[in-house]
């Protein structure tokens, strides 16, 4: 093994480590919902290469309105699905689409894009 | 209209149709004892000046000048819907209700999206919008594809030219020049055609997210960058390894764009089923208000309106016939193509087609409450649910892209360290090929797209499947338990036998009995009257009539004393039963109820009445058994009657004398039986489907692995059921199981294809075949394979659209 090969190998192994940490181990910070009129918990979610915020803390038993705005041309995020609530919404680019659900029980509910590549969590307390 | 805005008690501005919260109303007026609330002073002024309610249809002019832009204005001006005069408190809107002037075209498939006001137009308009957007993104992708192809193909040809010895010489001479030219012309392709991949990859990266675009961007980006470095500083690489892969980057982008464009097109086709349902809606309705006929958009029909439907027209909303009769084709909702005869008092379903006569009906359900709207909503919910089979895929796909990136790096390292010369070239080519060939799309699409097509297809045939789990379980059912009354049979008695004794003709005895029964409200009496009518017997009125509760009726008909009823009535009338016995026993054996007839105190004969079997029950039961599903009948009837019916329809196993509340327990016992059977090494766990009506049988339906509710008419989307059979026919059970099996088979094919593709494709791209066959996959081939794989999945799912229930004849195509 030449020195170049050793360096390249080390860089490669380092990259692998970084991928594991960055994509799998990293956990984003959860954002709490804002209280809106009539007790609705409102969260604005930007869809751009993922959901921002991707973790949302809400209270159980009260309606939650997720205002999704897709800010990218990529087709990945064009559909958002909340499987536990049986909701699916089409997100046209740059338009805000509110999706209302009322989580009755505490727990974690996922929302994902149509192909399950983007993931967000609704943390119900 | 903000979603919260309809939560409180609200009224409709009679002038502009806008929703008004009484607490925030700009004004209040009273007319004819009715209180009206207004959105603005302008509306109130108009109304007070004598404007009739609904005068200012679409009256944007009423908008208060002060109303701010955005939602408020949109809901005020955008409405333009009619508001009927409001009795105090009569037009309150619950959270989900869309009243008279709702801007929401409530039957829209998207009704529950709570879309912003500007998009709450008519369903048709919105669907066209979605379609238009889809068409536009298809066109854009195709333009980008052509641009990438126009640059890529000549470059590719030049690369081939290097293999022609005579050209090779001169090519080598201009090698660097060609290289620079390639770099320059391919850059715009990456920047424009490939922009979406890079952008999306970058956006994902910032969110700790990966997607398919990440792989495409990494693959094409690294090919291009490597080529640039090799061009500018060939000295960095061992001699002869500074290859260039500009054409690879560009062609891969072109191929993937083409794949995505075709995918968009195919996907729009697979969601067509649901859109088709919406297109079936009537656009306008002819309502009668204040004695005048008015053509109004279907959105403006309110509950209580009298609606006129002429032959050939569509029934606009759900309701009950007031006057007239007709044959109505309800296939849109029930999947049953034979028109149903309806007369006054019968329910009609919105979107069904009136075939023969004109009639008026009272609207009972409009907007989001109509059967069709609820079907569409239910189907959409089912389409977005996940069958258990999809969960494994979810696990895989969430680790997929980073894993592929890691494999790509390992591939690169393996070639650099252990590969033959030119190692660097091989390392780059294989890494790019790995990145490009991996297709998480095919995996991610495999389940949802088949589910979408399958559930939609079932709905077309009047079978509403609640979710993916129900669909998956239905495909594996081993046993189907059928409730007798109302499921196998029609659930209402019909005249079956007329057995007169000597001295009476059939016609005479039946006429006397039917006339005597005419005023009775008992279902058995109704069956006799109906049966006599069906035989063309003219029925007069009884001169005298008395209902004897628990016994039957006594009446004077044509001057004769007629008694029709059960055994107890005959005893009471002191009529000898001796002559009846033989026939009565035979009828009971056949599961029929004997009704005794006595005339002037003398036995006249027996009329047999029975709950008759639905025309297609036998066929359906045979089909189920043909599919390897065991059929069991459950009933509260006694063993004798139950056996009689079971014999007629060909069911071997009967659970008789089951009290309604015990049905769930019986279903559970069947489930347990299956489990213990498995422990003994038998056929294994049983999955039980229970078919019954959604109300009385609800506990049993819930206990079963799959509950099928037999629906009739408008009571679709029954809560307790996993599957609702809108048509009310047992054939629906067959269709449900067939569709489920076909869909599951399709999903498995897709998953198998996608798994195999990736599991084989990635190692081949990494070059595992090189040591054996000397085979290296060009990244261009990898790109084509990747595009083909997702198209294959979508195309395979679309094959389901051609699904037809084969085993049962007569179901509408």
C-alpha cells in the first residue's frame, strides 16, 4: 500500500463514519407548537429537503394544524402523509397547505413524504 | 375560510353567502321573524333596502372595503354561493359541516385537506389544477431531458469514436481541447437539467436527510468533478488514468429525468380511479323553491330542497323520493349495473343515473355528507394507509441511501487498494455506477402505488376497503362467516307458496288473504299483499278490518269473514288444523313460515312466506369455496330453518340458534379453533372474515379479522367494518378477496423486483463480476437500469387497473 492509498483509505473511512453520524445518529431539536385561536396548535413546516422543524411537540386532545409549505421543485416532498391519521395532502410548490389532525393519545406520530424519504415526528404529550 | 372559523356557531350572510360569526357580525336584521347576520355594513344596507336573500349571487361588491386581503376577502368575495333564508339557529355549522353556502365543494376528494380559501373552489376546478400542475412538471422534465440528451448523445458518440482506430489518432491529438469543450458544454446541463437533483440533495443534506436525488447528485457530480480535475491536473493521477466522464454525468441525468417524467405520467394514471368517481357528479341540480324551478350548481343544493330529476339525468345529491318512480342505475356507488326500481319513500343516491321516469325528491344529504363524497374520502384515506407488508420496506428505505453511499465509498476504496490498473479509473467508474444504479424509489413506490390502484379498483366495484391492513388480511382469509338474515337472504319475507285446500282456487284464496292483510303493517302481511300484486291480482278494500296482535288479522272481504294468521289465530277461531298439518310441516322443513287462511270459519289453505335468498348468494358462495375459502353460516334461527337455507345455498357448516350478542363469541371460537388446529399440526391459524350488517353485527364484525358490512344505499363507510359492500350483494365479498389477493400479489411482485434489482444491481455496479467475467458496468447503463426500475414498478402497479372480478358473472366492468 502506497502512502496515497493509505491517505485515501483513511479519508474514505472517515467519510463513512461521518455519514453514519450525520444521517443516522443525529437527532434534531423538537419545536413546540404555537397556540392559535380556538385552542388550535399551529406549526409552520417548511418542506425543503426534509421537514423544518422535523420534530414537533404538541399537546394531546387538541387540534393541531400543520401548515406545510413546499419550498423546492424536487418532487420528493410533493405529498405529505400522516399514516396514523389517514391523511394525505398534495403540496404544490410555494403554497401553504394546512393539514389538521387531533391526536388523542400521547405518543409519537410520524409524517413522511409520499415515498417515505422525508420524515417528521409529531410528539404528542 | 380558516379551518377554525367554522368551529363556532355560524350563520350565512343572506346577501353574499359568506359565513358570519354572530359575535362578530357587522350587522343584524330581522325579516319575517327570521334573524339575519351580515358580514359587512354594505350587505346589511342592501338587505334592509329590500334585496331578497341570494340576490347578490357572487356579489363581490358586498365586501366591506375594510376587509383585509387574504383569507377574509377570499371567503367573502370568493363565495358567491346562495344562502337560503335562515330560520333562527337552523343553519349552524358544525366543525366539519359544509352548509348551504360553503365555498368548499364538499364532495371534493380533498375535502378534508382544509385547503386555503383560494383553492376551495369546485372540485372539478381543483382537480384540473392538480392535473395541470402534473402536466406542467411533465413538460418541464421533458424539456430538461431533451437538453441533456442533445448535449450527451454527441459526447457519447465521440467517446465511441475513440474506439475507431482511424479516428483515434486525431482524437488523441485534440484530447485536451475536446476535454475542455466537454466541460464547458456539460456545465449548463448540470446547472439546468440537473439542478433539481443538486438542490434537493443539498436541501436534504442540510436537514440530515437523504433521498434519491442525493444519490443522483453524488454520482453525476463526482463523475463531472473527477473529469475536471483529470483535465486540469492530469499529473495528479498515474499515467493513463486521467479519464474523463463528462458524457456519463450528462447522460445519467438525461435518463433519470426521462424516468421521472414517465413516472409522473404513470402515477397520474394510477390515481385516476378516484378522480373518475368525482367526475361522475352532476354539475347542476333542478330545485323547486317557492314553486319555481331553478337550475342551481350542485353545491348550492341544501338539505330539505325539493329536487326534480328527469329521465337520463343524474341524481345530484342524496335524498328520498317524494313523487314519481323510476329505474335508477346506482352502479357509480354500488358497482351493480342493473338499475334499481325506486318509488316514493325510497332513498336515492347522488350521482346515480335516472333511467326511465321523472321524479322529485327531498335532499337529505348534500356536500361532504353524500354517499359518494364519503366513499371518495374513505378511499383516499385507505390509499394513504400502509399495509403491514410495507412496514419492513419503510425500515429498509430509511437506511437505504446512506448505506448506498457507504457501499460506494467502500467500492472506491476496494478498487484503489486492490484493483488492477488503471485503478483510479475503475474506482471512479464503479463508485459512480453504484451511486446511480441504487434505486430507493422502486422500493418506496412498490407498496403505496399498488395499494392506491387496488383500493381504487375495489371502490369501482362497490367494495370499500378501510385501510391497507384490511386489504392485506382480506387477501389471506381462510374462512368467511356469513350472517343469514339480510346477508345471504334479502332480510325481508316474500310470498313463496300458495296452497289452497279444496273448494278454493289459488287466486281466490290469495286474493281474500291479501285484501284482508292490506291494512296490516306486519312484514308477513306486507309480503302476502306484495306477492298478490306481483301475480297481477287486483286488490279491493276490506269492508272491515281488525289486527289481532301476535295472531294475525281478521277482516270482512267481499262479504266473507277472512282470518289470516298463525296457528294461535286458527285455534282462537276454532278452525280445525287437521287439514293443514301436512303442508305446514313441509313448509317448516323448507325454512318457510306458514300463514294459515280461514274463510267463514273454515280452513281455506296455507300461504308460505319466507325470507328469500338473494339472487346471487349461491353464486357468490360457490365462488368463495372455489377460491379455497371455507364458508360458515351464522344465524339466530333454529337449526331446522337454518339447515334448510344452508342446503339451498350449499353451505356445509351452520351455527344456528346464536343470539345476536353471541355472534362475536362464535367468531372468536372459530379463531381459537384455528389456533388449536395449528398446534395439532393442522392447516394453521384461521383468519376469519365476518359478513353482516353494520349495526346488529357490529361486535362480530369487530371481532373478526376482517369485518365486511353489507351496506344498502346511502349508509356507506360503516364504522365497524374493515370492508363495506355498498351494493349489498355477497358478490362483493368475492370481489374484495379477489382484489386484495391481486393487490398483494402485485405488491409482492413489486417488492421482489425492487429488492432483487438493488441486491443484484449494486454489487454488479461495484464490479464483483470483474474478477470472473471482466465485466464492469458503465454508469450510463446503471442510470438506464435505475430509470427502468422505477418505471417498471409503476407500470406493474398500473396493471391492476385492468383487474376484473373473474369468478362472479354479472358484476359491472
